[in-house]
C-alpha cells in the first residue's frame, strides 16, 4: 500500500481522522510530506503568530512557515469553501503575506500531493512516488462535494481544479458514478470549471 495518504495539516490530525469515509484510504500529515519535498529545510514553524515585522504586530497564524524559504503554506479545509467570510479573509491574508515578502502556497482540501501536484505547487520534482492520482478526494459520505459549498466556494474550487486537470477528471468521474446529483453537485462544478479562463497569473 502507498504510504502517502490524503493530506491533513499534521500527522497527529491525520492519525486522529482515520480513514476516508468514501474510499477507506488513509491520511498523511503535511509535516511528513514536507520532509520529502524539502529534505534540507528544518525551520518549519507550525501554527504560530507571525508576530512583529517591520514594527507592526501580525496576529495571523500560518499553517506552516519557513524563514529560510520565505514561504508560507496554508492547508485550506472545507470551511474555506463553505463560508464566504473565510474565503474573503483568505484572499486578503494572502496579499498581506505577499506584502511581507513571503511566497504563499494554498493547498485546497480536494487537491492531493501527487508528484504532478507537488511540481505545480512547489516547482519541485520528487523522485519518490507520492499520492496515487487515481484516488478521488471528493465524495458524498464525506459531505465535501460541490453540493455542500457556497457559490463562491464552488467558483474557487473550479478555478483551483484548473491547475490540476488530472485530479479534476478523477473526481468528476467518481462523483458521477455516485449517481446522486443533489449531494454531489457535479453539475455546478462542471459548469464553473468550463467557464474558468486559463489565467493563473493572479
């Protein structure tokens, strides 16, 4: 069995969550993934306030931060797609981080760290085989499908899926196989996905 499972913020949370309801697949913490993506980086700060920068106090707590890389990584779970106020906050927070000189990488809950995804996110090629991209992330049992998202969340999901067409195809196929349009919301996602312009320069 592939040791690389569905992404969770930490290995502790991955172990607590157990197996995925829809696929029965295990989970893996981002801290474990980071060891193979950035094997020489050892200064990751998890869930701590930025503190005082250039004479100003910042109370935000990035999921992971490396001062060596000037990199912030946020793992955006389901609430980042169901609550408009959180979606708005994410966009504003990203701009603040960038203004402070950090590169910001946001990992959506429905994107798994396959080798292709790691290349897209971090521009790093990992030789070890990571998450199996044939395994879907979305499912009715997990209540994490487009049907459970707010309109802005569906739009955000579609925009982000455009960067990972292989994972989009796997998830769309799995959602359609569940044959429950009310709980999958697959039609909403397909409509938004097809309307997204291929512009990732934002």
